[in-house]
């Protein structure tokens, strides 16, 4: 195992505030060779979590938390929950991230089905999915829509991505903020691929 790679990986875990981790098969495969990807991963994760030009630190951590919930990776879920609380996130805000991620999983499956099938019958039926949480979110409408967009991007629902991107812009966020948020989601999903 490369000493430099091992040190880089240890530093990545430290920055993520993960203290008790046994390397997964994927992590071990990279650590057993001089895989340059470990360095890339550390840089990418650091960059997306620290890019305060478009996302403040709390927003970045809450988005990372939503990806961890979406990907069912408890180690990062716990880490990002603790970090979010240290940044002032309330229990209600954390709960809303959980609820939003769950709702997007519901909607992404349903609307992806409609989009793939493209049959008038399915398109014209009322969805019948209760979504009152979207009306007056604790985190604010713009950020709720941004979380929805990131999760929909990860889950591959074209209709949802298009709808939430328009909504995020209508609520005053910039394309630059959207770009950075989706990139953060992509990088955290990639991180989970290595850690899990």
C-alpha cells in the first residue's frame, strides 16, 4: 500500500469527520496500488464542500447529506448530519432534507415512468401523490427546489430535472449555483462508490 495514497485517504476521511472506517473493497482496490484517483477524489470532495462562492457551507453539507440519504450510506449520513448541526441546522431542517429526498425518490420513479412510456392515459391521470411539504418548506422554497433538483439528477428523472431547474431559477438562484450544486451531488455520489 502506498504511504502517500494511504495518507491522502486518511486525510480525506479526517476532513469528512469519519473516524471509524474499515476500507471497503473498492477503497482497498485503489489503496493497494498507487491509484492517482485517491488524490483526485480528495481534491474533488474538498472543492465541492468548500466552494463558498455559490453555496454556503451549510447548504453544501445539507446537499451532501441528501445524497448520502438517497444512496443509503449511513456513515456519510451520520457525518454530514453532525456537520450540518454544527453549522446551525435545526432538527426540522435535517428532517426536511430526509423528507425531500424521500419525496424525490417517489416522484422520480413515478415521473420517469410517465416520461418513458409516453402514453396519453398515464400522462392524463392525476398523480395522486401528496406533496404538501413543497408548499412552505422550512429551508425555503429555493433551497428545497435545489435539493430536489440534485436528487432528481442523481436518480435520472429528466422531467423532474427540467421542472426543478426552472423552479430554482424562478426562485432567484443562478445557473452557477445550480451547476455547483449538481456537481457536488455527482462528486458525493462518486465518493460513496469508493467508500461503500
